[in-house]
C-alpha cells in the first residue's frame, strides 16, 4: 500500500498569465483536501457564512504588496500531504515582469499546472489565441525539461462549462506544444478553481469529462526517473579541505556533491579540465567512511596522490565523455532590465566554477507572439528567450542540460552590479528547423 512515507514527494508549480487563477487554485486545493491550518479554515468558513466569496488566493500571498495588488510577485511554497502522497507546491508569478521568479520555481519542479483562463481566450480567429505568457511559460518548461504538464482550463463556469470551448482550447495548446517541440507528458482538465469543479472530486457540471480530477491526477503521476545515476561519475569540487601535519597525517580532501553516477573506493578517476588521473583513496560521508557513493551525496574525497585541484575542477570517472569547452551554445532567458550587450564581459557561474564570459553572437531570439525565430536580433531584453554563442575565459566541464540539469545549467552575472541577469541551459548543436529547440 502506498503511503506518504513510501511515495515519492511531488514538487509542482502553477504557471500561466496574470489572473488565470493560479493562487486561487492552490488555495482551493488546500481547502478541499482538508490540509489548511485551523485558523485559515475558520477564516474561510466565516467568509462563506457571511455570503462572501472565500479569498482562496490570499492563502498563498505572503507579501503585503501581493495582497494589496492582488497579484503574485514572489514564489510561494506550500507543503501538504494526502493519504497517498506528499506535495511541495510553488505558486509562481504570472506577470511578465516576474518571469525570472517563475524560472526559479520551475527549475526544480517534477510537474507543472498551466492554467488557462477560458474567458480571456480569443475565439474569433480560426484557432483560439492563447495569451503570450502562456506561450512563454510553456517554452520555459520545455527548456527546463519538466516531465509532466497539466493544462487546467479554468473559469469554465463563466462559459457555462461549454465543452466546445474547452476542446478548442485543448486543440490550440496541442498545436502550441507541437510548434515548440514540448515533449512532455501533457494532460488536460476542465476546472473552476473558485467553484471547486474537478479539483478534488468529479464535477457534475462536466459529465462529458471522463478523466481524473486534479488532486487524484497529481497523486498518481509517476515519479520522475533520474538518468543521472546511470551516467559516468561527475563530482564538481566545491572546496579543498587541507589539514597540515607531518607526512604521516597530512590530509587533503576535496568536498562537494556527486552530480552524476557512482564512485567507489579504489576506482580510477581523472581531474578535469587538466586531465590528470588518480585513484580514490577514501570516500568520507557525514556518516563516516564508505566504500561507495551515489548521485546526490555530499562527500569529501581523498586521492592516492597529490594533484593540483581547486574549486571549479571536477573529479570524474575514467570513462567520462565530458570534454572541457571554452565555447558553448546555450538557451538563455534574460532577466535583467538592462538589455544584453554583446560587447561587454559577464561572469558565468556553472556548478562550482565562476569564469569570465563574452557573448560572441546571438543565433536567434524566440518571438513569443508568432512562435518563430528572429535571427537578425542583436540583443536580448527582459524576459526574452534566445540562443547564444558564448566564449569563456576558463574551460567548463559542460554537459547538455537535457542530459543532466545540474551540470547543464548556469547563470550570467553582471560584474558591475552583481545582479543575476540571465539563466542558461547548455544545449547541443541542432540543424535548422521551425521549432524552438535547446
């Protein structure tokens, strides 16, 4: 029998445009699943008794500015459990200005709920017109490789639960997914977040919908399968721990987290980017010495001989295919209010290494309105998504993001302001196509 203790925790986010109902959905989900605190539950019940509409959205608005303006600004995390599973929810902003916060919340998510306000979809054309932020968030989820996406068509109660309108929106989103090569497990569900339709229990208002309500759907989503445990080992060095002593008790350990594969005492390793080889002498864990270590563990490693290793280097298995690179191609989401300047130097932080970087060229910028590439672009502005060619002062142990997110992600930092100006995902070389690809 599956219990919250045995089932894997599901981390999911809500995404979509402003006023699509993301915060209301989470509040309703917590309310209907009986996972609110007593004082929160009493406040909502009192509101309902007074004949007012319960403020479900206010349950996740932690900032005063959010409550005053009625919008989500920061990422709000909520934790709850059902008899089947534990959940961590990230309520991310829908406003274009706070796209960077949505990227932060989505970067660790196993699933995403994209809300579409059915009343704001333009049905006048041949195909319903989805809002630009719906397209932008979908592209970001594609770049991040989010495995499960639930498209919740919200506020259908305001359209009389019109099945035809729902199916047109489903068709439009399927077309969008095909255009941006969104290769996720995509599910669709008609809901009313405010009314509770298809949130926890099936709604009598949608007898034509034969799928699961939202909560059971989330409970039954398969756990994400990690590919990194079967890859050659990669251990970015975060810190060199040195204890000077006599030749008999001198200690030099390399500390960090194992981001791929397994390590075993006595196994042959090489040091990147220099390429020196050695054997693992000891593996220290918080619990003591171990013969083996698996991906995700925090370790201190010692080698059978002294090698010049510093922060930013990586200890990898002898058969690792990683080739240190001083030039990379990457998909980048630009965060900063100051546009990208291809003539200036930025700092690039990748795993434990920070190095100077210069944008050599912009291959293209993705046009969120037309779903096409703009190849003549010479800059990226706030919330733009583009593909860049980047030259590096020091080589990176670069791995495509689709193979290993921990080794394929980086951020760009403005040297003058110390602001994080962009998040990037290292890609592969692709042939030209009409779809937006990493």
